[in-house]
């Protein structure tokens, strides 16, 4: 088992990565025998992993209840969050309870948000079961639910007490979901690390076939990159925003298409292409780097073109509601080269529109 740490003073926490680690002694730290906890999962994971996790929680002496939510991005809502709160109240959970999120980014975001508001804040543990949640969503304490007008518009920063990443979970993950998660992996490499990008180019087939060593390295690398950023800029006052490469466009696609119709990673893939094209038009990103980005996304099986029925102009209102907007100005993360990105404030709207049109 490998362990990393997100350093945030008293709120620092471990990320444990390994195979079948759910059965290791003390893995549910800081939970101790006799502690109360609520497992939050969805109907899909209830059939796959819930019983195994419950068995080991009970074996560790934890008093565990459970709540099972519907599966899908369209259920990342205030309504579903309230179901978690109701379950906590019905089962008389007090302020020293711990919520445990077992699932992908949707369950992680919902559970984290519920933990941040239940009785003004209780602890929670992340057990991410998709690649996307293992490399990104479970680390860093962003929690949220969607609003019909915008993705992740209601939420909080609330760090988990621990992140438990069991690579074996990925064996049951549908291929489309694995591919979606790789979009966030490629994002890290474009933003921060050219060497990692070259490694991905060499190893993408091994990632797609879930080679154990390769996956282990890949997940650890992404968690290392993310934990460093979180330790330096927890609340996105500065360069944490770089982790949003592709998201300003991608969230527009997800919201416009109706939540769940485009997978998050698929929308982010197209968003990365749009950001890269914007940068190329502005003369920052070289054609050779642009082509490398398109090639890797395509080899992964990710889309590189936006939805046909979404006009370029219709992206703008969603982009204007992006959380990075300041004083009515869209702020974009643009790749300058593979391994280096920056945040730009005053990009001409016509250039943004041209980049979107050329990516349709
Ligand atoms: P998801 O949570 O919807 O999971 C994808 C699908 O895979 C679901 O149907 C789920 O039930 C199923 N699944 C999960 N684990 C499985 C397993 N081991 N075997 C079989 N099926 C499994 O989607 P996701 O891609 O994990 O997460 C996307 C969400 O994460 C979005 O809402 C996005 O906004 C959010 N997100 C949050 C952050 C953050 O920092 N908080 C970062 C990135 C993304
Ligand atoms: N996924 C972007 C972030 O956590 O900041």
C-alpha cells in the first residue's frame, strides 16, 4: 500500500492507495471501535461493493448505518442531499458521526456536501470507486450539487478525514467510465507535467487494459500533483484554478445537454480541445503540441468535438456563470505548452467563439 498526505495543518489527511486495502487493519482511520458512521452509496455500488465494505467496517467495530441513493449525475441535487440528512436524523447520528462516501464523484460530492452542513459539519471519508474520483474528485475537499442553471453551483470546501483508494474497484467499472476518468489524468499532465504526458503517450494502452503497476503509478502521480496544489491553495484563490483546464467549456456542455447525457470526462475532453484551440489561435500553443493533445485524447477514446446541436453562442451564458468569472469577465485556463498552463482574464469573446466553432 502507498500512502500520501494532503498537508493542511490540523486538517491534513492521508490518501491510501493499494489493492484490496479495504480489508487492512486500521484502514478506516480515524474511525475507532464503537464510533458511529453512515455509509452513503448508490444502487449500482450497493450490488457490487457495499456488502464487502460494510463487513470490514463492522469487523473494525464501527456502528454503521447506510443510505442508498439513485445512480447518476442527474441525482447530484439538493433533494438527494436531503435524503442523506434525513437518514442521519432518523438513525440519530450526532456531531461525532462520520459519513463514508462509497462511489464515484457524484456520491463523493454529495456526501462531502452533506457532511459539511449536517449539524454545521461532521467528518467524512472518501472511498472513490471510479478512476475519475480516485485521481481527482475524492481529493481536495470540493463538494457540490448541481443547479438546473449551472453545474456544481451549490457547495462548500470541506476536506475529508481520509481517502481510501482501492485500485481493484476499477475491475467492474464500465469502459466508458474508465475512459471518462482518463480525461482528468490527461488534464493533469497538460497543466503540470510534460514528462508525465510523454509517459501517458507510451502507456495509454496499458491504462485502458488496467495494468496493475501502471494504474498504481498513474493514480499516485495524479494524487501527488493534486495534493501539492491543495496544500498551497486550498480555496482556489490562485493556481488551484489551473485544475479547471477544460471545465469552463465542459460544464457548459454538461448543463446544456442535461446532466448525465455527457459524462463529465467526455465534456472535459472537448473542453480541453477548446481551450487548446483558443490558445493556438492566440499564438501561445504550438501546432505540434495541439496535435499531440488531440492525438492522445483520440487514442484514449475520448471525444474531441462538442455536441452538434449546441451552437457556439449557446456556450457563453453557461461560461458566464462559471465560478472563475470575476466582474463579468470569463477567465480561462489555457495551455501554453504541454506541461505549462496559465489563467487568462481578457480573452476576446470572438476568439472564444471561433475556437468553439472550430471544435464542433
Ligand atoms: P459517477 O459518480 O456518476 O460514476 C460513474 C458511474 O460509474 C456511475 O453509474 C456509478 O454508479 C458507476 N460506478 C462507480 N464505481 C463503479 C465501480 N467500481 N464499478 C462499476 N460501476 C461503478 O461519475 P464520476 O465520473 O466518478 O464523477 C463525476 C462527478 O465528479 C461529476 O459530478 C463531477 O462534477 C465531479 N467531480 C468533482 C470533483 C471535485 O473536486 N469534487 C472533481 C472532478 C469531478
Ligand atoms: N477538480 C478541480 C479541483 O479540485 O480544483
